[in-house]
């Protein structure tokens, strides 16, 4: 099979809008996922069953079903009911999916903090919510940085599934171009280069954040 390297610089500019769409979908899905994950983590560790049970159910369902199924369910189900666009459906699906995994990351980080710190804060008259926000959560966020970095990279690559609902991201763009120029391997190679670039940037940013926070000295 002949691989035309000369075609790469020619078709690279055609991928730029799709590269931006991939970054946009990933970023919005991650932001939504962090918000859902943090809220769900607090519900998950609550001693009130009215809060903990829905959080457990949400995590169980999302982690027990494929992202593609969730994406199609939201796109074809909620789209007809709420009139959601394809972009909104993709962001919502990615956010809900990532939220379940991020919730477990935050929960694990929170429960890893010694109970004595909460007890000490309460003994000083600090209310539970303030102690959680000012004492426990900053330490937990520091410990959550490495797994969050891994989850963000996974979310970036999962955004390729948005091509199934006609989001013109990198994977769909490579397929569209290949259908006209019959250079499937070359187009997929260009898409892979963008994913590798994004992954390298994310990895570098999180390594820098870990060094800044001195995560290793916990």
C-alpha cells in the first residue's frame, strides 16, 4: 500500500476547523463533567441516603454503559423532546459520562484526607461546609490532579465519538476527505497528529500543575 506523504501538508489546513471543534467539544464536556463530578462526589459521601443513593445510581448507570450508547440515547431521545442540537447533545453526553468518573476521583481524594483534620476544624467551631471548603477540599484537589489529568486526556479522545451524530470533528473530517480523495490512511494520519498534539499539550499542562502544587509531597 502506497502512503502519499506529500498529501499531508496539502490537506492539513482542511482539518483546522475540525480540530477547533474537537477542542471545543472536549473543553465544554470537561467543564460540565467537573461541575457534575464535584457535586456528585459531595452527594456520594453524604450520610443522607436521599443524597447518596441518587449519586450512587448515577455513577453505576454511567459507568456501566458505553459512552456511545449514552451519546445516541441523548441525541435521539432528548433531541426530539427538548430540541437539542447535535453539539449540545455531544457536550451533554460527554459531560454526564465524565462526571461519573470525575465524581469517583473527587470522592477518593476527599476520603483519603485524615478524619482528624475535619474533627480538629469542627472542635474549633468551624461549620462542616466551611471546614470542607477551606480545609479538606484544597488538599483533596491537590491529590486529584494526576487522575484528573488522565481523565481529561480520555475525554479528549472520547470526543471522536461525536462523529456518529454528525459533529464535524477530526474523525468525521478525515472520513469525509477520504471519501473524495481515496486517501484514507493519510487522512487518518493527519487526524492522529492532532490528537497526539492535544494529548501532549494536556500532559505537559498537568505535569506543570503537579510540579507547581508539589503533588508528590502529600
